[in-house]
C-alpha cells in the first residue's frame, strides 16, 4: 500500500493532506524519515507521525441530520454550537464530508476514510445531492431552465442537474457540485432570498426516518449500495414535482389579468396554514451582514435596497387607486379648495406711501417719487409726444435732415456718421 493511502486509512486526512505530512518530514518508517511520496508500506512496517505510532483504523461512516444553527467545524472561535456537540465523544476524530452552512440543515456524512471522502466530493464521481428550498417570493417556472443551464459565480460555473417546483414557494434541486453557498447564490442571481434549505438525499441515502439532530452508523454494504454505487431505479422519491400544474395556474392568472401572488393586496399566508405571514425583511440578508462579500460580482452588482423601493412603489400605486390619481392628504383631501390668504380691507395704498419692508434701506440721494403725476426724466415719452434729442433723426416735412450738435465739440460729424 502506498504511504499516502496508508496514512489516509489511519484517519489522518485525505491522500493529498497525507502527502503534505510526508513532504514536510513529519513521517518516519522504521525510524527513518521518509520524504518519498511513492514509498510503499506493509503491515510489518512501523509508521510514526508526530512521534506517535499509527495503524489503519476500522472504517467508520455515520450520517447526521444536522439542525439549523450548528456549524461544521470541530472548534469554533466564536463559541457557536458545532455538529460534534451532537455526537458521542468517540466520533470527535471523524471529519465531515463536505459542509452545510449554519442556516442550512439536513444530511451530512462523517468518516475516517479519506478515500471515501474524495469519491463522494469529486464532481466526476457523480454522487447526487438533493435539496428542498423554500424562498420568500413565488418562483417563476420559466426560470427552472436557467438553474439547469447555470451561472458564472465567483466560485465558478454553478448549475443544477435537475430542478422542479414542489409549490409556488418551494423548489427541489439536485446538485453534483459542491461550491460554497451554491444554491443561495444561484437563487440570489434570480432575485430570490432563501428562507429554508434542507439536504434530503445523498446518493440513495434518504433523510426519511432520521429525526433532526439524530445520527446512525452505516455498514459497508450501505456505503457501497447507497453512496458509491447507487442505482437510479432505487432512488427514493421524496417530493412530487408540481411544475406543470403551477405553470398552468400562472398562465391562467395571466390570461385573466390577475396580479401576481406577491403583488396582491393584503398579507400572504404561510403554506399549509391559514395564518398570515409577515412581510420579509431583506435588509437583514446575507450581503447586508457580510461587507462586500464578493466585491465586484462576476454576475452583476445588485442595487442596494431594490426590493424596498419596489415594495414602496407597489404601495403607492395601490394608494392612487384605479384612476391613477395620487391620493390627496390635508385640507384638499375632501375636495375642498386650496386655502388662500385673506385679502386686506380698504383701498390699495399708493406706491409712494408704501413702507419699505426688507432688503436694502433707501440711502440719501436716492430718487424719490411723489404720489402725484410722475415727470419724465429721460424715460420713454408717451406715444405721439416723443421728443427727439440729438443724434440721427428722421427727415422733416421739408425733406432735409435735421442737424444736431456734434458729439465732441461745436462742429463736425459725430462718431456714428464718420465711419459710414
């Protein structure tokens, strides 16, 4: 057996992780430090890692129904609950195969076999993982093809193997990939926030019969038939697809001109109950908690608070009513006229008698007007009485021009006529 496979069978991690132990000189065979990755060992050899003798362990594989609120790690620096708090002390050395987010729940495997972890996690092995997802807004059946075609996310090209609708707010999704927060990011790309995400199947291993927080150990036969070599005909049916019926309902509502379910007036009801469901608070979403988690997103940057603006627009449209007029408030809400300022009594005061009320105070020497008739002081004269004062004038009755004074002296032409 190759040394890296031997160390992996001892529960020291995957083969790649074991190669790092070998290359850093932390492994000795029969007292000699071994740096050759291709070294083979037998049962009679003595292998020591970190000063401790190691031997292949009996293969252990358990499946755990992880509840929401637990993190996939042995020790958490923020003292949060880990999935190892749900297991006996003897399983603390097992490593989890893949991971589930703190907000996610469902099946997760733990084992001490590195080879098994590699086969289950690698996309080329084709081990399916099925999820049931509950979202905040009704899902458009036309977007199912987009989930299958995939998106370019920061973690890579993410796509679903299959996707179907269980209800207007509930989806079934099958993945063979294991990208970080893959389902949440794919639905977020389509404008949906995830309310609940549960993994219900790994291979042919179903969550049925395993309560939340419970675990069970799998035999070698179960590992082979349910995980490594699952047959499609033995695949359990966990949810009944309702994509076609929901699509027909959406089309009928569109033909009748009814608004979409998320645009109807009043609070929506929770699925399966008659209780009203509160409006979602998207301001507490993942991107609000993580400060620019993805930076400049490869799939586009979402505008902040877009949902709040759209919801406000819908509320404003409902207030305007069917006529499209804006709802009035205040004194004119009941059809009354706008209040006007009361008019003063008596005759208007003459212009010269008005008091100065603001601005620059009149200074000494400013021109004053009397309350009587104003005298013309160079302004425009009334029509028919315009007086001509110098410059070029029109011809007199005799046909000859009227001579005025020179511009700069007693005689000569004015500057205007000199250049023509």
